[in-house]
C-alpha cells in the first residue's frame, strides 16, 4: 500500500512524473534538473524512494505511476483529516471556516457535493 505523504520537494517531483508519464528515467532526470536543479543521482535516489513507497514504478527505464495524482491527493487529504481532526470532516470544515470566510459560490459548491453524497 502506498504511503500518502510527501514533502514539498517530493510533491514537485511527483507532479513532474504525473504530468509527463510515461517517461524515460533519463527524461525525468532532465526535467528534475531543469525544475529542481537536481543532479541525475538525486533524481534516481528520490525516484527509488517513491517507487519503494508504492507510488511509481520504473520498469526497464520507463517511469509510470501506480497511483493516480487525484487518488494520491484524495488519500492524503483523508489522512490529514484523520490525523488532525480524528476523522471528523465537520470538525475540519468548522476549523477551516473559522479562519476563512467562504463565499456564497464556495458554500453552494460544498452544498452540491453534500447533496450528491446523499443519493
């Protein structure tokens, strides 16, 4: 099972893969050098780490994801709510709403999401 936590730089690196997959490990190293100023060895080290965590695979020099970007960030969000708010989405929304006033459009959008879950 994949680990759904990434640091800031790992997130940028993962996004490079998700936006460009499938891609060769050589091309990934080029993109990481351009975006993150990494040496090839750093790219391969971080790629191996993320492959070991079950997010990506590098088969015969071709890098692809094992977990879609949307799935990863959905699971990461779920884990955050679980760890921080004991799994309570209402507690999360209450905390979020206490610091940031939601617009009518945002409230309407949230209501649509809630309504779609009732069915």
